[in-house]
C-alpha cells in the first residue's frame, strides 16, 4: 500500500502510522505499524504542504475469512497509544481513523 501524506500543520511529536485490515466480521485481520517512510522521516521534521510518499505492506492473517475488508489508516503516539484525530474541512474532529477503501478477499 502506498500512502502520500501532505501535512496542513506542524507536528511537535513523532507519530507512528498504522494501516489495518478490518474483516467482514468487524475484526482486525492484518496490521502494519511503523514510523513514516520506513522510520527515516519522523513527523516532527515534516514541512507544511510537502508531499511525503510512504509505503506499507500489510499481511492478511492466514485464517482471515473471505469477504469485503475495510482498509483504514491512522496515526498515534507510541508512548501512549493515543491516536491523532481525523478532521473535516472545517477542522472539526470526525474520527481517529480514515477509511481508505475496501478490498475483496476470496478463498
């Protein structure tokens, strides 16, 4: 999975990215967590408006059921596990994850 970040504000801390696969049963069946850009570009160094390419591989569990999966992404502080809010165009918090889309898993 390939993400492109474009910060609209400065970060004062270094956040971890999580990419998760949520199955048709609502359970987590795959996850990849890492500092951005394979740990080489901490969020505290990001510049407002720059585009930051960031790739992830998420392994689906061997016993994951077939069906439609949500692909969601979020950021959190590793020390506290507190997630950053996702905000709408007005800056109001709407969630702590962003749904990128879905994918179909068959057997």
